[in-house]
C-alpha cells in the first residue's frame, strides 16, 4: 500500500511539474499574440493528412501586423488566394497562369491584387491563379501541383525557385510562429527520393489563437488562453513529438533526405510532366531574394525548363535609382513614422517589377504595353 501511495504521489508530482512547465511555455505565446506580432486572424488553414496543412477553400481572414492595419485575405474554392472582394476574372474560360510557391508567391504583406500573379493577370487581361502557400517547400508544392494542375489545366505553371524551398522540402516540420506543424518531406531511398507523409496530425491550425488577440490582458484571460489554447497545443505536440523521436530511434521514420539535386530534379520534372499532360508548360521563377546572385545559376538552367529571372528587374530598378536605400529598404515592407520594418517579403513595388519581367518573358506579344503599364 505504501508503495502504491508513493507511486501515486510521484505521478501527481510529475504531472504538476509538467503542467507548470506548460504554463511557463505558454506565457511567451500569450505575449506574442497580445503584442500583435506577425500571424493570422480567422480559420483559414486546416491540418491535411497528405501535405501537413493546407488552405481551407472559401475561407477568409487577415494578416496581423505589429504596425498599421491588418491585411484582409481570402481563398477561393480551390484554396488559392484571391482579392478580398473576389476574383475579377473567375469566369474566364482558361487559366493562363498558375503560380506555385511559398509566402513569396502568395504575397505575404501584400493585398492579393498587388501580388505578381494578380498583376500579370490584370495587365494582360487573362486569368491567373495564385497557388502560393505560406511556409510551403518543394515537397508540399509538388503535392499541391498534383491537385491543382489537373483541376485548372493552366497554360503556364510558374514554379518558384528559392534556396529555402529545398531546405524546407527535407524537414519533417513546417516553419511556423509557434507550436509544431508536421509536413510532407523528402527522404532517400535506394531508387532515389520519395515523399514521406506528415509524421503526425497537426493541431495548431485547429485552435483559434486569434480570439485572444483583442481581449484585455489579465490573469483570467491568460487562464482562458491556457485552458483552451496552450494546453491543447503543447500537450498534443509534446506527446506526439515524444512518439516521433522514439519511432526515429527505432528506425520507423526515415531521416530527412540528403540528395539535393535529385529532389530538385524530381519536383520540377514532375511538375513539367503534369503541365504538359494537361496542355500547358512549366516555367521556373528564379527568386532567391537577398540570398543569391542576380544571375540564374547553371544548375538551374540545366533542368531544361524556361526560367524567368525575378532578380533582374529588381537589380535594374536599383541601378536606375542609386542612393535610395538598401535592397531591403527598397523592396521590403515598412510601416509607421518613423518607418519600421514589419516584413522582409517583397513589397508591392517588388511584385510589380517581378510581374513586368513575367509579362516580358511569357507574353512577348504584350511585352511593350505590359512594360509601359507596369513602370513604377
């Protein structure tokens, strides 16, 4: 009996210590939300058993910023980004361009109508579809391509290339503000590379953390956040991460892939094959942002696909406007007085310049008029 009492007391003590640790880890998340740090408002993403997480078709919400107003956002019936007021070319017979990528294609920090995908559509008078999703990498982009290309049958599939897309493709977990979101990732096999499904189901997209953004900070409010938000998230993530690590030690979960070139070839060649199968073609959008040279590297040209160099118009604009600031100063998002950097993603000017290069490369018959209309 004494042994049972001692065991029960030990269990209760360990549980109490764990719950205290949850509360301690919850406080930075609570403060993050209260400070209006970068994030989402509204239920616009959901856990997905194949990809990890995905846009909810027909949903709408907003991007949260620490300075200035929130930016409304909306997904269409295919889970692709459209202006908050609706897609002005939704009734077009054929999709001219489908773009695939991460937040740089999605247009983090911009209104949908200011992203290069929509600017190309409004400039050429053709239907364009923004299939970019924040935090996606090459593996999740490929799975999205498998869904969207057969459904939309675009003439051109514009596929982003940035170095971080490769590193994300090898990680079992997506880049998120807090919590854990498993995602599909590439692993090595004797035959080459393959995609592994998410190692467990994410709960982060299911918890309405934005609800605590507008409530006054107080102990009752924190306790509500702890009970309804932090405990469900952290307990879920702690348990499943423990199981994941044990499976990894037992060799039941393959480690992340190491064959970089094979991953890149597998992704772009399959997207090209899908595009051609449904009457279109794939084009690479070279967008290393600040982490790469303006010239397209030979290994990317070696894939044999057309390449639009998104860095070219940005470099030309900087050369034509010397002394107006750094790359980030020109092309990132600043708000407030004095101006404060709130987002390092391309701003509307950068998207407009990128759109001009896309028009020149993909619609040469419209290149002159497009270039004039897109001149900053």
